[in-house]
C-alpha cells in the first residue's frame, strides 16, 4: 500500500523558514517523480514544485521560485521542501504527491498524502 | 500557463441521478506521444484529493465504473452515471502536459 506522510508544518512568522518532509513507503521511491501541491484555506489546489526520480529535473511555481527548494533522498525514501522568506500567502495545507512516472511533466499524481499545515503569521 | 476552466462550479444532485462536469483547457492537452494528459480528482470533505480518472478516460484502481471520462484536445467531461451519497466533495480537473501542472477551480457536488 502506497503511503505518503508529511511532517514539519507549523506556525511561523513572516520572513522565517520551515522545512517540510514527506516519508514514502509501499512503492519503489526512486522510480518516481514527486511533487508538492498546496491548498490555501477554503481554496483550490496549486502546484508548488516537482522533482524527477533522480533529481535531474526540478520545477517551481513562479510564486515560490527563489524562495523554496525541493529535494529528495532516495536512500531514505524521503521528499523535502525547504521554504525560506515565508509570506502570509504561503499559508496552506501542503500535500506530497507521487507522480505516475519518473519525470515531472507529462504525468499526473496518483497518490497524495494527508498534508501538513503551514501557517505564516506574526 | 495552461488555464483550466470547469463548469458548473456547484452541482446538487438527487441520489441515483446522473451528473456531469465540464473542463476546458486553454491549450490542447494532446502530446506528441499520443497521450492526452487530463486528470480528474475528487476531494471528499476533510480528505486529500484522490485520483479518479487519468489520461481522459482511464479509471484509476478501485474507482467505481459509474465514473467515466471523455473528451479530446481542449474539451473534457466527467460523468457520474448514478450519483451516490459517498460521491460528495469537490471535483478537480488537472492538466499534466506542461509545467506548471494546473487545476480547474473545482466543482462542488452536493446531494439533494
């Protein structure tokens, strides 16, 4: 059974940093691209970032480019999102999602975690 | 970015009746590899999104056959042949052909 478990969310002041983690199990992690998708309270889904199976291809939404960094550790079956210079508009539930294949484009997301809540407020 | 537009934004359906949601993309989702990268997700209340349909019309594992997807190019439809109480939630279409992946606004399905 595929499981994706996010952690690392919390309340943080504007301008500060936070690191999210996603622990994966139930599939061969290093065969698949992984993504972060967020959902602001009461709003729709917004893609944040994606990373290919071997970290060779990475993409970011314009809204987070230059502030967020995605990474993965295939030996630990883990995905990360380093979030710097956080803003109030980054407040959201952050989901880890598994891609259908190894690349970050030309695919959808077949499994999602339960999400970790990030609240940016003073 | 590719814009995904869903209609309607809300739907109230009597159990046992059909339902249909439209999704239009601002660019063709047909790739040169012959696949069309259009997906449908359902987010039930308090839950994370779950994949229903991939590549326009293929049902994901465990998805009931009352759900079906159709369409091509830029126009797509999700149909539920007979709505059940467990189908309530918000339905999203998503394109996966180009970065960034983009979602429709969501269609909220309620039961009458």
